[in-house]
C-alpha cells in the first residue's frame, strides 16, 4: 500500500516522500482521494499536500507551505492527474 512520510523532508522542502508498506485499514497516510474538479490527488493524513513527482520519486507537496526558504526546485503548481473509473 502506498503511504506518506509523517513529516516534511526538510524546512526548505515542504514535501513528504512516499513508500510502500503493509496495508492498515485505519491508517490515514494510506488513504488517497482524487479531486475530479481540479485533477489533483491528496492523502488523508495531509489533505493540504498534493501528489507530485520529484525526478521520478513520488511525494506529496505542501504547495500552501511555500516560504522564502523553500528551494527554487520545489514544485509551485499542483500536478494534474487523470482518472478514468471505467477502464
């Protein structure tokens, strides 16, 4: 099951990397939601964070946590994902 780290990577990188672990039904870090209005995916443990790709590594990004200390390489926009419930 895809799960999210419990805290941000660094103060200048408001993102949490993802990893695979054993499924736990009541673990909020393993619950994912797709927003069909804006095409984003978020994790129930950190709903303000959006699913991103950092050079091939999956992470959730706190786009509302960007500060003057945030790295210039950190994503500034939410990534759009497409979900087709039929196929």
